[in-house]
C-alpha cells in the first residue's frame, strides 16, 4: 500500500519556502467518506421531511467533534507515547484515531446541534446512523492505505504484506488485513441499518442498533489486530476497544429496550392510518 498519493513540490515564496506537502490517502479517504455520508444523509432527511441544510450544517460539527474525540481517546490510551513531545498530539496524519472516541464526540456534537435547532432527536439520529457506518468504511480503507490499525502476523492466503517505507505497519511481514475486515463489516452494517430504517418500529431504533452491530464487529476484529498502541488488559485477554465494545453493547441494548417501551405505536401503524385518511 502507498500511504502518500502524491506530493506538492516545494514552493519558494521569495525568502521562505513551503513544502513539499504530501497528500496522504488516509486523510483523503476520511474526507471522501464524510462527504458521501453527509450528502446521502441530507438526501434521506429531505425525503423524511427534515431540512437537508440542517443536516449538512450538523455534519461539520460532527466531523470536527469526531476528529477531536478520536484523537483524545488515542492519546489517553497511549499517554507515554507523547510525554517526550506533546506537539505530536496534533500529528493526526500519522494515524492514531480511535473510532469509539470519534463516535462519542460525534454523538455529543449531534445531540447538542439537534436540541439547539429544535430537530427531533431520535428521528434525526435514525436518518444519520446508516451513513456513519458508510463513512467509517471509507475511513478504514484510509487506515489500510496508511498501514495503521494493522493486523497480527498470519500464515494464510488472506495475509497482506506492507512494503512502502512510509507505511505505519511493520514492513515485510504477513499480517491479517484487519482494516479490510472492518471496512467490509461496516458495509454490511450499512446495508442492515438501511433495511431496518424502512421497517423501524420506533424512533431511535436504527441509531441504537448501530453501536450494537459495530460493537460485535469490533470485538471480533480486535482478536486479529496486531498494533501495540491499543491498550490491553487482563494479561492481554482484552483490548481497550473490546472493553468499550462490551459497555457500548450493553448501553445500546438498554436504550433499545427503553425507547421501545416509551414508543409503543409502530411506525407502520401510523403510516396505515395516514393512508386511510387520504
């Protein structure tokens, strides 16, 4: 894999120079994922009777909060890595973004935005949820190109070998393609969430189903991960992300149960009533 797509050559501006500036596939894929996700979410919002401009605006806040949250989560888990040079905290182009931290940051920013602008909270969350999974799929492709979040050594036909000197993965070693495992799983999650959205029984069902699905996916993929900067506990039996997965899975199931009890009227029933009144 080639982490750097191309470089903008050095530019002389009459006494001081800029560059060369590398254009990294990691950031490019994250950008593509965000644009595709927010565009599709805005289209879905329009079909559901919500202002698509609000969804577009909310996406900017969500993106910034996701980047900050994912980086902070990584830094907190790997504090020793930054003690010698705290400026490295800002070097996100080198990898080091934890999805769970980004998810927490994005949810917090999204909830703040919808409440501030009077949008229906769980209905808006249901609209956005499938496209979070889709955007994350693109992000994992970015991880694959960069070599971060790499797998453990393996000895099968499914292995991959990183050879580019700019890669963050160990070079010349056969590794599980964990980035592709997760990207594929997120695409499946995206399809499941879209299908459930059409038959959802209550507002919030799609949104809280997403962390249920993702926590299962992440818990499994973590067994194949090989990067050391992810935290391990109980003698290496579980990683930080697996512990978070357990907590996220439990909270999400509780929220599905709670929202289902508070909203006994099925969406399908409401639709039938509307059709009868026409």
